């Protein structure tokens, strides 16, 4: 059966909503501990800031591991295990005696736990929804903004009442709710998932190329003696065959530039506001606005792109949102007072929530639902290096130039390049498809366009009173057989 688009799917959305609160919102709230860590350990901002960078980097870097456990064991086991690891990391951090201790416990261990939960939970939403997929993702991903809005003052109150050690201990207990979220992730069997390798190979119409790949694998590995081992290797290869798809390659490159551009702004918006004379209270209010509008962007943009008029153009909606955030970054250096920075927070926050919602949707459109978990693991893995590198690079530019202009311009151009690259690839594909369609009109070709972007042609021509069929499954070639 296909995705139910409701029923238990809304419980999956609720579980993913709680996962984003316990992972992304808690990660953002770690910055509240910075002042306490600096005062207690007597370290500068640069060394202390690495804690947040390591958490973010570990979460994205280990995302493929979360997808692997989810695919080969179960999504429920993966999320529960991640919840235990993340909770253990926060609890161990409450006993830290040095920053290096925090790098390992709060950075690596907690980040690893978040990685095992984040991408499998998001992928599970895609398995339960099709027609209302963008809306479901909008609700699920809004947990990051809502969680930040609620947890930030709560964490500050916990620090004041119980010190930073007590606050981390309580957060460790709170993150254990990830185990409850994992219990909600009931697996579902879809029609496209039922065609397993054994059944597929038994059919007479199995593609010869895939049979040759299986034979090649069995020859290369002397350990593969039985047919079941061949099947296992085939499934492992099939799981990541989307990496060779041109559409996914372009998306992967664009994600690298998009991740580089979006990260520094959340770190340097408040310092920039303070540098142009905005008060501490107003600067904090800018971040609150950004977080609340982020939630509105998650839900409303998800609902809008599920409408019939926009559903076929969700790819362009995604690149439009990324491009608008890039333009906001370009204009930020000329906004030097609070009344001008408020509209910036509204605009950037809305489109940030918009494209975050559409990342899983666009990924599913490119690779298909059956490969979504593995593809999301790779997509979030690609966020890791930009998240780790971009804040220090932006800080170095501020130290070198004495202003924030170069940092914000680099972020803006990076996001605009990401959007332009996707737009150019999409237009090129459309032009190529139009050209091939014109060829079919001239030769009487019947064209079939599959969901993964491949195009199949069946051409019938008279030759000695026999039908000759031509087949091409590559958009870049037109081969006759």
C-alpha cells in the first residue's frame, strides 16, 4: 500500500516534532552555557565556542550512521539508542573538570546520540505522507523553533537555580524523552519497499545490468559463497546507488554552500547588533523574533507548497527560499539600527524555516521515498564540515577586517550560489527534456518519464515490415538496441 497520509502518521509527526526539540533546540540552547563555562574554566570565547561547533558537526557527520542503523535494525532501536547516548553525554558533562572533557562528552557523545535520532525520525515522516508531505514536515521541523523559544528561558532559570552542572543534569533527563519518541516510530511496509532483492532476481524481466552487478560482486569477494550473501551485498549497494544520480550530485554540492552561508548568522547576529549600538535586550529580542518566525515559516510554507498550484514547483520554492536568505545576508551590513534589523529578522527567519522544511521534501523528490532515509543521512552529513568551519572563518574575517561586512557578504553569496546552481541545473534538465521531446515528435517516439528523473523511450519504425524498438534510460544519451 502507499503512504496513508494520516492515521498513525500524525503520531509519527508528533514524535519527530519532539525529536527536533530534544536535538536541534537543545543544541541551540547550549550557547546559553557559554558564559558559565568561560567563567568557571577561565577560557576565552574561541576555545569555548568549539563545544557548540563539535555538537553540530558530530550530529551531521554521524547522520549516515543513524540511517544505517535505522535501515538494517529498526528506526525504533536507532532513536532509543541515540536518546540513551545523548542523555549520557549531558549527564557526564555535568561532572566536567575541563573544556576537553566537555569536547568529548557534550560535543562528541551527545552529538552522536542526536545523529542516531535526527535523520531516521525525519525519514519516517516521509514514509507516512505523500499528498500532505510538506505540511507534515513543516509541523515536525517547527519543533526546533518552538523548542528554542521555550527552552531558552527555562535553561537560563535552571542555571540560576541549580548552577550549570545541575542544569546539564536536568537536560540529560529531559533528553531521555527521545526513547519515548523512538517507541512511536512504528514501521510501515510500502509497495516500493516490498520488491526485495530475492523476489526481484527471480523475475524474468530483471535488468541485465543489475544481474551483472551481482555476478561482479560475487566474483570480487571470495567470502560470498551463498545466494543470501549476494542478496545482502546487492541490498547494501542498492541502498546508496542514488549517490551516482546527477540530480543528487547537484543537490549535494548546493547543500554544502547553503550550509556554509546559514550557520554564521545565528552566531554573529547578536554581536553585530551590539556593535551598531543596539542594547542587549533588543539584540536578544532579535533572536527571539527569528526563532518565532522560523516556526511560522516551517508550517505556512509547508502548507502552501502542498497546494495543487505549487506542489509541482516545490523544487523552485526551495531554491527561492535559499536565495531570499542569501539576499537578506547581503543587505545586513547596511542595517545599522534596531528598527531596520527587526524586518531582517522577520524575513530571514521566515525563509530559513521555509527551506529547512523543504530539504527532506526536495530530497525525496530526487531519490524517491525508498532511499529517503539513506539520502537524508548523506545530506545532513554534508552539513557537518560547513557547520564546523564557517563560524571560525567568519570570526577570522571580523578580526582581520574590523567589521562584519565581509563575513555577511560571503554568507550571502554562498547561499545565492547554492540557489543559482540548483536553478541552472533544473533549467538545463528542462531544456534537454524539451529537446528530446521534439525528437520524439519527429520520430513517433513514446516518452515515459520516471519519478527519479530518468526518461525511457520506445520508438517504433517500419523496417522490412518489422518493428524495431529503441530504448534509452539515460537523459544524456539516445542509444538504439
